[in-house]
C-alpha cells in the first residue's frame, strides 16, 4: 500500500469534501481491462480538490483487508503539495498495473465493506464506491459474505461490467448479476449505477 498524506495550511470543511474508493477486479482475464481502469484513475485524480480522499484497492481472494489497498491519499490544501501527491499516486498505480498477477477468486462484497469502512473514517460529505469489474463474485472455500451492507449516503457505481463467455450463451445470467448487486446496494440504503460507456462526459461525474 502506498500512503500519500499532506498537512495543509488550512483544513477544508469535510462536509464539502468527496471520497472515492475504487475497487479493481484482478481475477482471470479481467486484468486485461486494467489499462483502461488506469485512465479512469488518472481522470479522477485530476478532479480531486483539497480535502478530498481517494483510495484504490484490488479485488482478490479476501478483499476485506487494508492490505488490498494499493494507494490512498487525502489531498493537501497547498497546490504544489497536492500536485505531487497526485503524481506519486499515479506512479504507484502504474507500477501495480504493470506488475499485477491475476487472482483466482473475486471477493467483491468484502471489497465494498472495506470501502465503506475507509470512507466512513474519512468523514467526507460525498461517498462513492466504484467497482471496476465484471461483477462475478467467486469466493474461496470457507469465506462467508452473507451480510447486509449499510450504505446510507453512499453511491456505488459499477464500471465497465464486461460480459462473460457464459453470458453470451445466456444473457439472463448477466442481467441477473446486475440485478442482484442492485438489490444488495439499494437494500442497504445506497444509490446504484451501472456505467459501461466511460467515454460519456457525465460517466464519472461525482
């Protein structure tokens, strides 16, 4: 994990700050999508302002863990320091994307739970969890994720939800996967969005 923190000359009101927790699927062939995810991360970095919090974490076998956080930052109030934080963050993501090894399993639920914990601790006004994944959860033996999420005040955005080979044979499987995650997020009080066309100007608006 790469931590980038700054001590600004002023402390922006957290009520007006935004927090983003971005989960990256590293299972199977989805690692081929990470170059596109890197572009998303760089775009989001450019939108951050003083006091905003941003973390990127990988989804792997057991994602309810801080060890899966690749990089995190709270933007400093001084522009020169904040710009350095952004450059360092982008560099760390670049290293990760070039060296990442595919995970055999996909613990999306654990990753969301870790994101909730991170953003609640950040005490930001706007909380967004982004999931860059095909949304196919596959847990190792013994892992239990049968819990309700508490997502009041959260927006959860699923990005680039690619279709699996099996989805081509049975499109309903893809639709069911989206519906199940929507039910889980909305049932927890959150706002759910699916964004597959990342080229739309409003796609990543927070």
